[in-house]
């Protein structure tokens, strides 16, 4: 037998302890991510198809009106956002698996706040989704997006923020569904509309009024638009192309500034996380 | 330290209602620091519900409970820091290795980093998993997983360890070794163990046991005292016609017998002296007779109206085991 260790000491709460707890939850996400290469590769298939097949197919039609910019270039930030959307949503929903296999209970009975645990989950989901999107970012040059370091860093930051928000949304959904079977339809029901109503895959300017309202309450709209602005700022385009491809978000006559868009996403992160914490703290 | 003198577990008038089901119907309980306290009862008696309340996972409908001197409703985190838990259902991450599961737990509980690694080794050595620490839990057998959960429950040096059916589904050897760990624990650390089980032979390992039935505690004492209180020996006979034997016992001796586990079983004050009369006066041919001093099984039968194995079968429901995984 080993030398006996006197009883170990554990702290009476405090911020440092909360941070340690959040960080180990994050580490677990990293370990699982590194073990699951197959999922990493397979989840890149859909965005690549969107970019090259959908983008390639549509670019010949769309080309007509918008001389200087390829449709694939337009699509690039949107495809980054969709890839992050699905990965992050899955990271959040994975809490349903944790519940099913009992590990959620191990986390929820620990002497730390539910907020610390869920924050760790969100940062974990955001890290995984952002890491994955780096592969797509590397393809920028193939669709006419320049490798501008500042732009790439801005995109990574925006992707991370969006992924955090979507993971929090996934957690909130996971607090409502109790079984794995119910989790997948949930993704279809909630996540897919978020994608289509966000401007990720086509400009929102042509939509009828009632759909425009939906796009305006979709938090993902405010995550996609900054990414597109960041990319288009580095392109050499004319005003007409910009108006067609990057019309911006308008609340009535007010064109929402980039800073405000990011603020909306930050607020959505906090709101969704708080709601998820409230629901998980009450389970069982 | 003031909290040392406090009862390890103190429960008063505890009630838990789930919509229509009244799982716990008013129980009182005091567990002395340092003892191994057994919690017995048929399926659905409310054992797990009680444990969940004590470990702050479920809120009581009525009544109060203190663990290690802290109120489970008001001082949740203080209680959580002082208890170790092994639930009836598994709660490991099978994708992580054994050691990673423990590391996760240590960080989550904020175990002091300078001693964490040594403590991990100590608990893993104790349950004999040190050599397998680098393997994913997926590759562990059921018994190894259970041992890992016990090691994890001990990692943060809890004052009270709750074990909800730690030996269910394990082979006799593994069961014995788990009880060996529990005894070893008392030698090494200052710990109270609160354990539920369905195995009567295991209950003999406890300092005191409580028998719970339909949400109430129906008996609470040392195993010896409970057996003594029964006072009667158990006679089990096999016959050609169990129905006729039961009827004849009622006519001839005014004894109420019942069929348990395929044999006619009844209790009498002095079993050895009763056997000759039995052969002389029972109208049914007897194949075999056995007389036993009261066992915990009899205690259980006397208090719950069913033997633990009949209770285990739960009406022969094969899904009972599957439901456990939930
Ligand atoms: N979450 C819940 N919702 C509704 N009813 C519940 C819930 N949990 C337990 N019950 C009910 O409470 C009663 C007691 O259940 P409990 O799990 O405490 O029994 P137990 O003594 O642990 O049984 P077992 O030996 O089968 O583990 C049962 O009737 C059960 O159906
Ligand atoms: Mg139980």
C-alpha cells in the first residue's frame, strides 16, 4: 500500500474554486474532442458542401447582377457560421447524453455553482467549434477572401462568441429534453430554422416582411452580419454589389452598427446561459 | 471541532411526495459518527429517495435533515463538501480513463493540488485499480466501475459516505471485496458509511440497520438485537402438497405458514423441539425439514411481509434491471 495521505482539504467555495471547476469541465470537452476525430471530419463535410457545391452551383446564376464578387465569397462567412452553429449546438445538446449516462449528476452534486459548470461547458463548446472552423478558415483563399491577419483574428473572435451563444442555447434545449431520442428532432426543429433565417446562406434583403421580423429576433443574424462586414471590408467592391450582398441589419430606418450587433450577441449569451442555469439548477 | 459531536446524519419527520406517489412518509433517523449504517427495504421502499434528500439532490416535501451537522436545505454546499456519493445508477464518464474521472472529480471539489495526486493514487490502490488507471472506463467490467465510483466518492475525504446499492449486480467475490474496502476505510479514516443493500448477508456487516417499507422505517437496531427481537426459529419444509401442508399446519398447530422460494416456511418458538410433533401430526408427507435460528431474512420478512428475494423479483419483472440504468 502507498503512504497514507492525511485527509485532503477542500475549500469553502470562492471564485477560485468556481474557476477550477469551470476549467475542468472545459478540459473534459477538450479531451472528448481530441478522442473523436471522426466527428471532427464528418462535421466539416456539410459546410464544405455548402461552400463549394451550393456556392459553386449558384454563383453562375447570381454572377449576373453582382459583377465583382463571387457568390462563394459571399457565402464564406455564412458557411463558417453554419459550421459553428451545428458543432456548438451539438456540444450544448450533449448534456442530454451526460444526463442519460449519469455524469450530469456527478457534476450537479458537486459543491460548486451550476453556473460554473455550464460556463465551462459553453467555453468548451465554443473552443471545439472554433477550432473546427479553423480548417474552413484556411480555405479562404480558394473563394477569393484574402488572408488578412487582422480579419482572420476578428473572424475567430466572432466565431467564438457565436459558438458560446449557440452552446448556451443547446444547453437550454438539453434542459428541456430528457431523452436522446428527443434530442435530434429538437435540433432539426430549432437549429435548422436559425440557419435559414440568419442570412448565412443568402442575403436577407429579399425576404417578405413577416420573415424579416423573424430574422430580426434570431440572435444568429447578429452573429453572421458582423462576420460578413469584416470580410467585405477587405474586398474591393462597388456600392451596388455591397448593397446586394451585405445590406446590413435595419431596425426600421436605423442601420444597426457593428458594435451594437456584437452587443446583442453578448446579451444573448448571458440570457441563454442564465436561463439554462436556472433550469439545470432545478432539475431532479 | 464542534461538528464532530453532531450526529453524522439526523433526520426528523422527513416526507417526500412525487405528485401521486408518497415515496417517504415521515422518517426519523440518527446515525452516529463512525458507524456503518445499513438501509434495507424492498424495491420502491424509498431508500434512494431518502439518500437523494440527504445528499441535497432532491428537496424534501416536509421535515428536516442534517448531514455532518449541516442542514441539507439551508447549507447545501457545506453538506456537499462533506459527503461522498455512490449512486445506484452509474455516474462515470466512460470515455475518460479511470484516472481522468478522478482528476475531474478532484478539480470539481477543489481538492488541494499539492495532495491531489497522492490522494488519487491512494484511493486507486485501495480499490485495486491503480494498474488500470490509464484505461478508458469503457473497458472496465461492472465491478471495476463500481470500485472506481467508490474510490471517487472517497477522493475528497468526505465525513459521510453514501453508498446506494454499491454491490448490486456484482459477483460474490467482488461483493466481499467491496465490504472489505468499507472495513478498511474505517481503519484508515474518520468516516461514517450509510449504505443501502438488498443482500441480507451484507447487512450483517453493518453496526446498525434500518428496515424501510413503503416509505416508513419499520425497524431500527443492531442486527443482533433485531434477530433477538424476532425470538422465533424459522422452519422450512418441503412437501408433496404445499397447499395441504399449509392447511394442515393451521388446523393442527394454529400456525400461519406461507410459501417462500418454493418451500413452506413458518416461525415457531423452539424449532428443534417442534420437529418431532410436526412429523407425528402433519397429514402431508414431508421430504425435508430445516430449522434455522432467526436470520436477518426473517427480520426482513417479519417487518415487510416478504422475503428480500421475493421482493427483489418485484413480481418477476425482467425490466427491473434495465430500469436501473436510467
Ligand atoms: N423522480 C421521481 N418521480 C416520481 N416518482 C418517483 C421518483 N423517484 C422515485 N419515485 C417513486 O418513489 C418510490 C420510492 O423510490 P426509491 O427509488 O426511493 O425506492 P428504493 O427504495 O430506492 O427502491 P430500489 O430498491 O428499487 O432501489 C417509488 O414508488 C418510485 O416510483
Ligand atoms: Mg434505490
